[in-house]
């Protein structure tokens, strides 16, 4: 993986260098640029395939009329290259990236449909003066953009966009309501005013100062009847292929391991492909609910070279400002902490790691999906949907009403529930469960789990690959009858049936286990004083986002309320938002923030 950036419509060599330098952590191995009239492409390289200088980007075709700056991996590049060479295309490297420019030459604007992988890239067609910005089907790799007076600016991370003098680090007040509910900003908006992100499966064409948006892939419900045995066999075949193609690498490879169904399935299949040494990684807090025993049993079962790390609260608070800087936007899930440290651990031993993200959103793994299943289906549809959308919000409607300042209420959008209802009503799916899954797959997953995975893996130059999110597995998931995904309270039914012979019974029989974050305990020990310092009354008054007395009540309820865990998480969210404003809006270097 790498970092890409650039702009179209103007020239500025100094700006290009500053943007590229801002992404150095994403690509520590090399840097490159391409500049021509009206176009500038920058690149930072993390070498994974073809480690030679021939792999330097941006890359071009034979006559240098087509250029690309690419982040990600194309898993079918060898087959695609063979096809293109038979058609007369000549390659000068052994990289997957070069296949993109030749695919564009051969297939035109439909070229992206021939790419199987995770990616975000910018392609410049000099003959037609067209810039293509493309994001992969499921949003594994981010790509941001902003419009300026004389063109468009884009980058893998927002911090690179901010190098342009017209792009200001100002909070997008319209998005705060959604952020308070969903812990992230969904859709194309970001928490930065005027900064947008490409959506999964989206392609933007920029030419002569105008943009055209299109989608080359979207998941759709297409249910085909099959029995559970046939479905399990079909899933296992797809999953094995998804893992196998993600093992292609010229550098060491491993896996994150929790000992749960998803990561254990990945490790089991990796061992089938004789990955040696198979290195696995687990992190915990020295708490009873740590995943070490579960991960240890799987590591022993498959003879992995297993590494584990215990992280203290002091270590986490010390690193928190740096983590927020890497994230660009605050992701108000405490899981960012273990993610950061397990990535740091893994990078000492491997350059590529396989992760288990995505299966819950495709195959109904979370307990909240049970509200979209029998017996709740006897409820009116609108009631059932409202129950689902309110089941996992950070702040519900009444809590937001109490918290938000009059100034913020005046400028915010209509709110989370209208947004969610409008989106779910636009979906073509007929099955209620599939509508919920599609909402999470398109709105939560790319902005939440996948954004966390990308930003924190790239903080250390580690490439994270997610086999459950192979687009063929996604298409398979939405071809299943809902009962093959959620059977009563048993989520991911078809996966469990498919892997029951290669995993211990206790893994396939276990209910969904969420990574346990001792947030209440942390607040009782140390986080409360940190949050009180960062959210003092003078700060709240200056920001004009929240009511001073409402924040004060939250601190009181965290100590004396009946739902201390919920209030701890809400205060964590406000702390994240405040630290984000200090780092980006106030431009305080994260190194100077001491917690």
C-alpha cells in the first residue's frame, strides 16, 4: 500500500512536494511525481510486489500518455497482464500497478471492472485531458478530494489536502449530528468543511473544470435458493480463493488473531496454503476479558509463530494524540487503541497482515441484526427499522437535544434517523435484514472499521488485507436467503457451517465476542481527569458546540448514573472530538499535547 496525492487544473511543484511529504508514513520506501500541463501526481511507496526501482510510481504506458498514482493491490494482475500482453501491450515492470494503465488503454472507461483488489488511484489520460479518481468496490482504501478555485485536489489522507492554502481545517457543523450518533461521518461528507471522500465503488471524472460521478459496482440483493450444505460449500470455496489471492507478496506476511470465528478461519486457511512461518498477533490490556486464551489455543492448533502484547492505559493515553492525527477524523470507538498497538507489534515482524473485518456486515454477525428477524418481523416495518437504527447509537435523539448548543442545532443537518430512513428506503433490497446489512456495509463499514484499519496500518507502513471483503463474497452474501445468514439468534450461520470441520467446535459454537474495552474502569482510574481537563468550561464555551451544563451532567452521570459504561463512552467521544479540534482546527502539533 502507498499514499497518493495530486491536483488538476493548475501547477504548483512546491505544493505537490508538501502534499507528498505529508504522506511519507504511508510509503517509507520511495517517492515519485509526475507533472505536466494542468496535472500533478504524487506518490509515496510501500514496496510489496516488485521491490525494484522499476516499481516506482507514478507509472505510465508505452508512450507515456497515460499515468497512474496507485494505492492498494490488484490481486488478478498476473492473469490480467497475460491477457493484455496477448493483445500487444508491453510491460516494463513486474508490478500490479502497471496493469492498470494498460487495462485503461484496452478497455477504456470500463477498465476498473476488470480489476480485482483493494485500491484508490488517480489516472491521467493526457490525450483526452481527463483525470479519473477511483475507489475500490467496498471502500477498503480511502481517497479524499476538495474543489479549489482553479481545479480539484485529492489525496489518501486529509492532512495532505490541508497543504493547499484554500482548504481550511474548519469543522463541518452540518455533519456533527451524524457524528454524535454514528461515531463517524457517513456518506461523502467529512468532519472537515468542504472536504469529501469518494464512496465505495465510485469513479469521478474531472475534465475541463467539470466533474462526473458514477458507480461501477454496487451490491444488490439477488437471492438464489440453495440448501445450507450447498451454500456452505460455495462459501468455503470463495473464502479459500479470497485468502489465497491475498497471500501474493514479496515481503513477510502474517495475520491478526483474536481467536474468534473470523480471524481463526483466516489462520486455518492460511495454514492450508502452507504459509511458513505463519506469524500471528494479539493485543490485550492485562484484563480478565483479554483475548489471549482464545488466540493462544488457535495459535497452538495451527502451529503459528505467535506474538502478544499487553498495553497499559498510560501507554494508550500517551499515544492518543498521535493516533488522532493519523486518523484524520475522530473515530470514536475505543477499539482504535488495540488496533494501533497490534499493528505496531505486527510491523516489527511482517509487512502484510490479513484481518477479519467485514464478515459481520455481510453475514449478520452483530446481535443488533436480530431485531430485523423473527419475531420482530411482526412489528410494523417503520417500527422495526427505528428499533434497529437506535440500537447502537452513541447519543440518541433526546441526548443530542440536551447536549447540542443552539448555535450547533441551527446549522446541523436534519439528523441521523431521517438520514438512515432516507438511505434505507432508497435501497432496492426487499428483505428487511438485507436492507440493514446494506446500510452498514455502505455507510458504517467504509467510514468506521475500514477507515480505522487503513489509517492505523499505514501509520506503521503495514499493508492490511481483508479476505472476507472480496467482492465475490459480498455478491454471494446478498444472494443468500436471510435464514442462511441469521438463524434465530445465530449470526454468520453459513460461515460456521462452512468452517466447522477445520476449526475447533468451541470457536464455531461461540456467540459473537466483541473486543472488550474496559472504558468504565479507565475512566474511574485516569481518563476522567484527562477528559475533565480537555473539556473544561472555557473550552466548551469557546467551541460553541455543546452546552456547558450538559457536559457537566455527563461527568456526574458517569460517576453516579445507572449506565456508567454508556456515559464513559459518550465522554470518550467528546474527548476525541476536542483533541481532533486541537490538532487540526487549532493546529496544535500532536507531539505537544500531553495527556
